[in-house]
C-alpha cells in the first residue's frame, strides 16, 4: 500500500480540478491565480492572487479551494488567502490555460513583457478560425478581463482575454 505524500506539488495537482467559476474550462492553477502553496504537516496554506481587484468570484474560488482540499485525507487545516501583494498578469497563464481559454471560445492574450498599449487588443486572433482579420469592437467586455471582437473571415463575434501586465 502506498501512502500519498502531501506536498505543494500534490496540492497543485489537486487544484487543477478547481475551475474558474466564470470560465469553467480553465483551472485556477492554469489561470495563474494560485501564487503560493505551503504544506506543514497536515496544514495547507494556499494563496490566490486575483486577475482583477474587483473580481466577483474571489470568495467563491476561496471556498472552492477549501471544499476540494477538505476531501483529501491527511489534510486537517486549510487556510486560503486572497492577496494583492503580488500583481497577477496574463503571462502567468500556462500553455494549458491558453488552450482552455480557446476551448471556451475566448482568444487568449499574447505573451508580453512590460508596458501594454490598447493596440495590442486590435491584433487578436479569432478563437474559431484563427484568422487575424479581426476588428476590436470594444475594449470593454462582459467582465473586466475581456474585450469584444469580430472576425471578418468567419463572421463570428468573440471575446478576447485582455492582456494585463
């Protein structure tokens, strides 16, 4: 009989099952908002850094993490904290996360370094056909992290996940 070692890698693997409530194809790990994990015996600490300060799903995600970790034998104490000590940016999204955004019909943000200008939203490829013949309709989408676009090739309207630096 093998025993499971509860360490930060194990916790990270478990948290891959916890999906973003607004984009259920992406895990909170692949979204890059799990920014620290500490394990001390049977106590687990998870730090979340939200994509935006006003994210309406913060408390829901904290509870989802607690609920999932509570299912694991050997974990007695769970602390989940949302912090703004580290600034989240879209380069923290993993490659698997970018694929998950595409699966959800969202154009993933480009990798970037440093300062971002609004024209980066104008060069957003269509998540349906991959065309770059797209038009930015509005930098303001249904949530703070999304923008609205239109593909001139496949004639689909779509949302893009805004790059944040």
